[in-house]
C-alpha cells in the first residue's frame, strides 16, 4: 500500500484551476522531488498532501486513510507524526526559544521533557 495517494485530485481557487486529475502514489521510503516553474502548483500539491488544504475534487490518502474524513485535531496529529515538512519560511512560534520551538511537537504528543531533552540539546547546540 502506498504511504501517500492522490486519486483524481483537483484544486480550484475561484475560477482558476491549479491542479487537475492528479494521480500519485508514493511508497514508504520512496523519495520524490517536485520541480517546476513558479506558480505551477507545487506548493498547492504539498498543502493537499499534508492536509493543510482540502482538494476541490478527488481524494488524498495517507497510510490508507482519507484526509477528508479526519478532524482538524486528527490532521494536526498526522502532520506531527507521519508527515514531515520543511517550509520555505521559518514557521516558528514567536515568543518561544529555539529549544521550545523544537520540543513543542513532542510535548503535544505527550512526551515528557525529561525523555527528550537529551535528544534535542545536541541538535540545538550544533545550529
């Protein structure tokens, strides 16, 4: 089974059709690259794949689960545990330290600070 599937996905913004009939299957461990000129729909495709936006048509499945059936809280948990993003702009929480920004997703998943501090400190110091 594919880790990520887009089945006949389309996305429209008003009268503008950004994506049409997208078919995509990505298996566990598979590495892909999206390339294309500015404005061709790369970011839109990534937003759909991560449940940040809903498609206008079609289905997006992650691990066999249709994102359209998931609540906002379930989608947020899915993004924390199953989907990795590297955003073009820093998406840090203003007012939090670097350490707090790194550990926030772990805290949201119920991981106790004592169990992750030894993992995050070396990474923070190398940055």
